[in-house]
């Protein structure tokens, strides 16, 4: 379980806080979506939830981050990294730059955990297969497209079998098929008991993937509830969030006076 209690955060050199009084609990096996307008504090919340802020990037934090009931204040970055895996929008910030092949890149995490060779190989093959990138296993990480790099970075996280995962726009550079594969991988990861926080602009991905959706605006949580209720909330566009396509289609049809129940019955 990952918990933030009354968390506020200010970057070093900033006069005012970016996050204000954040209360957030993510249970084991739960996938929580995070949405909001640009500059709302989504990426900052990801940094705080992973412990990178302030442990690695400085700044001032009030409140507390707890993982599995243990306070993380003062823990060194390497210990935090063992507790929470984080994935960023730009894969270039995550690829190590020291491996010759994609296979080695994905295997690097399990190797650093000191796992036996057989288990490292098994985890690496499993992660590559889960995201459908076995065919680029022998390619140099320096010769990947943005979308391929994003999948490799995510595979590297999956191979470590993390108990807590924070993802900031994990499908930003992916096509629909890549996005679908990521959704399936995250669903499978949650089924093993991993707690996930996923920031995404693609609400179609969050719809059906997440149990809960949180809306953040101005560094404050303004809405937190069941995914279906939040994604159907009429205030969502006012917070800079586009509802999923099924909601937009239903509203467009209702606006033209069409009977949605009748249409659904005709299609069955």
C-alpha cells in the first residue's frame, strides 16, 4: 500500500508550493488514474509518490509518504527505488545508456537485484513478450523509435516485479496497439498485487483499466472516486480533461435526441 498524508511540496527555489494537502491511498492490486490540466501538478505528484522528491531533486516536503506502513522520510534514493518503480514520459530519461542490446537493457534491473541468472533470463523474456517486443531484443537501445523506447523502458520496470509503480504518461509516444499492450500489461501487473498510479491524457485507456480516478487542479485533488463516475462527471472538461470516447459519443447522440437504449437494443 502506498499512502500520502497531508502532503504539500515546493520545488527548490520556488516561492510557493506546487502540491497542497494531498491525501492519497493506493491499495495493493489497485490501479488509480491521475488526470488534470497541464501544469496541474500531475508529474510533481508522481515524483513525490515515488520518493524522488525531495530525496533526489531536493525541495521542501511537508506531510508524509508511507509504503506498506513504513514512513519513507529520510530513506536514501536507492532504498526508495527498491520500493517504488517510476516510469517517465520520455524513455531517454530511463534507458541506462550502458547496454548493447534491448535484452541486456531489460535484464539490467533484475541483475542489479542480485537475482539468479535463470530467473533474470526468465523475467526478461517474459517482460519482452508481454509488450510484444521480442523482435527487437537484439537491437541497440540507441536505435529505437520513441515508441519502442517507451515499451523497452516499461519492460525494464516489469522485469523487476515491483510492488508499487508510478507511471507518468506511459503511452505518450505509443500507437493504439502499443497502448493496448501497455493496458494489458498493467492489468496483469495489478493482478499480482502491485499498486499502480498512472497519469494519462488518454482517458480511453484509463476507462476500464482503473478502479479509481483522481482529478488534480492547481496542485489540489478536486475529485476522487470510482472511475466510471469520475469519467462521466460533467465538470471534467472544465478541468482540462477530455472524457473517454464512449462518454462523448453518448452525449452527442443524446444531444440529437436519439434513444440510446433503443439503439443499443438494435445493435444486440
